[in-house]
C-alpha cells in the first residue's frame, strides 16, 4: 500500500481541449517547482478525450503528455483513469496508471505517527449493470484499435468530431443535495478518507465516519487540493492556479 505524502497535489477534471489550455500552465508550475508538490495525483478526465490507442489524440495532446512524463521523473505521478481518458499505459512510461478495474486504489496517510486509510477513484465506479459494462466495452483494446484504424481511414474525422462536440459540454453544474446523492455509494468504501473527482462539486464532508473529498473541476475553477499533515490534522486545502 502506498502513502499519500504531506504536500501531495490532487487535481481532477481539467477536460483539456483546444479552448481549455490552463492545465498546461499548471503543469509548468509543478515542473518548475513554483507549485511545490511531493506527489501529483491526476484524478481522471484530465483530457476531454484521450486513449492509448488513438493516434490523433496522442498527437493532439503531445505537449501535455511530455510534460507529465517530465514531472514523473522528479516525483511520483499517479493517474487515476476517468471516463474521458483511459487505456493510457501506452502513452505514459513513467506514470503509475490505474484503470477503472483497479479502482478504488488503496493508500494511507500519516499525521503525527497516526496512520489513516484512503481509497481513491475517479468516481465512475460502482455503476448500474448496463452503465458499467457499456463503459468497459468502450475500453476494449480490439474496439479501440478498430476505431483508430477507421479514424485514420477517415482522416481523423471521428476524433475531431468528438473533440469538437465535447467543447460544448456543460461542466459547471451543481448536484442538488450532493451529500444525500453520494451517501449510498459510500457503502462500497471502507477507508477513513475517500477521494473522488468526476462529479465536479468540490465538496468535503463526513459520511458515516468516513471523510469524503470530491475534487473541484479544474476546467471551470482552475482549482486543486494540496494535502497538509500538521498539528495532528490531515487537511485537503483548496488552491487556485492564479493564487497558488
């Protein structure tokens, strides 16, 4: 089991596309130590659409991929795959990749010699039967290879169309009674801390003696969390790209 260190940075749902490029600035600040990070947790949907079997998207996001790889040579980078970015092991050699079948991922946090358990997932797990297997089908290697082959034949019209459509997706929304919405899901977790992205809510609360953290959507707020272990407390402090 791996440790979440003091100073670890968590970021989710950047949904990078041609109109949302602020995440590149964030990565540059991490790489130059202007944002000090002991670890970097990429909590899924960092890109609007990226697979390890897509020639067009790999080239489209190449500078981001290269920069993440550079950072991973300095600190541990954990990529918790989302529903918009998956099958990434072909693209990242230095990054620890966790696909949906490996989520939630088990970690622990230590503060003042007190060890707490943590489970981390993008958030699109524990789904109803149909949704679960529909998403798994989209991640099948043979299907992704076939779609990439078809995409090449069509001069990448499939990838271009998907990326264009996703630029119009609404990301800044609020889920009414979010705590009540998420509470039934917590029965699947058995850790002191549960950390997710996916829902874009940026909220923290206690649920049945479990500390639930939902990360804000970087795409809308350019916000991220830094872990601070001090004074016998473990805190997830929200920071903003502009005021880092």
